[in-house]
C-alpha cells in the first residue's frame, strides 16, 4: 500500500520525523530496490521532504528516472561551506543514469561524488549561467532552489530556460518570496513585476498565446508547453508550439477576435 507522505509529515512530531529519517536510511541503504522518491528524500533528510515537495517531484520526474539526463540544481543548501548536499544525494540515488550538477555561491566542492559535480558561482550572473550550461551540455532538468530573491529567480530563468531542451522541466521552489518585500516581492500588489509568481502568471498566457489577439511575442511565447503550480513550487514543461496543429475553427475565431479588437480608423 502506498504511503501518503504529505499526511504523515503533517502528523509527526520532530522526534518522530527524526525516527522516520533513521528508518528510511536503514531501509534505503540496506535493501537495493528502486525506492520511491519520498523514501529516498527522507533517507537523505532533504528539506524537500519536510516542505511537501517530493510528491510533486515524483509525479513530474518519473519519466526521467532511468534516462541519461543532465540535472542542474541551483542552491546546494545552508549558508556555510560544510552544510547542504541533501538534495544532490537524493537525485543521485533517484536518477539511475543522470549526471547531477549543483551550483552554489559558496564553495561546496566537498559534496562532489560519483555522478555529482559541484560548481561555484552567482545565480544572478546571466553570462556565468550561460557559460556554465555550455560546459555541462544539454540540460533536461533545472531546479532553482537558490537564494529565492525574486531578481535572482528571474535572472536565472531568463538565462537558463532558453537553454533547456524541449521536453525538459524547469522547477522554481519557495515562491512564497513573491509576497515578501524583503525578497523583492509584495503581498498587496499581486501584479508586482519581477516576481516568480508574476512570471508564472504570464507563462500561463503563453501556453495559449497563439489565441491572444495583438499579443506581442516574448522570448517564451513559442516554448511553454504547460505550467504546473503547487503550494510554493512550480514545474514548467518546455515544448515547441510550432509543432502544434491549430484547427481551422480556431483560426477563424482568432481572425474574428483580431478584427473585433483592431483600432477603428478615423479621420479618412
């Protein structure tokens, strides 16, 4: 029977959670079977488990689990050079053939391991990110679990999403910072520009941009297959809208809408 980890997490005390982590470590390390992502996450004590993100990751990452993909995660965890690494170990165990790349502003090379490469740099530096992606090679999964400052989230997305392969996933974590003034967000202006949530709202329109009259193309117009938003975490699937078939009836509707919204000519 499947375990509902979200419900279990919410019912456990801190001591019980620690015990679960210990049991998960013994099970995952001792029995060589393809454990669920949730179980692996508890084993390595990633905060993605305590935040309730892993059930969503499991849903979206399953098709990639046994593929030779490149995974880049921004943010290796904690503020000092010694801590962190739990997510990298989780992905290392979950993805059987992937190359895992971690990026942090602090030197975290101690977490390098078989199929884990650690990079140091600033996620707000677009040129650095572009160069890093060039060194890594084709990217199929990108996870932003970095500073969570909105200007960093935006800079990373603008630099890296164009370099993500079609069919790949871009993940943004901890989007509650969109509502925090201290992180460049706002809880009163929900259309505040430059936040991760406002970015996602615009990407939802991009999914159907071909049907929006007079919409000016953006760098993302062609490439947004779908947007999946959960509490504090979102998954953006990259597609190519040039491959989509637009039915004749939709073209007729679009033409009618364009005509209806066109400015009236006067003074002639």
